[in-house]
C-alpha cells in the first residue's frame, strides 16, 4: 500500500469552500477541473504528493458533511489559532479524550479540520 494521495470532500458551494480552504491553508488551489463557470473541483497541494480535492455536489455535500475529519499537524496551536483569526476564520482549542490539546475548525459544510500533534505509533497504540 502506498501513501495517501488525496483527501476528497464533497461540498455544497465550491466558491465558498475554495474561499474557506484558501484562508485556512494560507494559499489558493493549484488547479481546478473545468475552470471558469463550469469548475466542479479544486485541488490544493497539502504536501508534495497529497492533495485536498473539493468537488461541487450539493446532494453528496449535504449527505456526508461533517462525517469526515482532516487532521493537520501543528505544534503551536495558539499561533495557528491567531493565524486563522487573522484570516477571518474561527476555531477553538479543546482536549481529546486522550488528553491532547487540539484546535478544531469546521468548514462551511461541517467537515472538521483538526490541528494537533503529529500522529505517532505511540499515539495510535494508546488509542487501541
């Protein structure tokens, strides 16, 4: 099995989702499928070969919104929160049931974006 190549979210309003993720990540999409009036997908590069794909599909966006979570590694949660607020986004720092501090942000369709410590084998073993 290879590495993760893409995380795919269905969204109800592509323009709104592009705006949100541009402010969340601090940069815009690198490509769009059928650019212009007919743009149905936008692609953000998260790491060298991992993509966040936003696809416009109002029915599926409502159906799955909030059922998935994108986790981004971050060491300085207060700094991340301040950066998000400077870009007009809100989030809250909370603790997981394992005692880790995390920063949670919801996108316009209810998908959860969680900033926190990078996953390690130790963290996964502790969750079992």
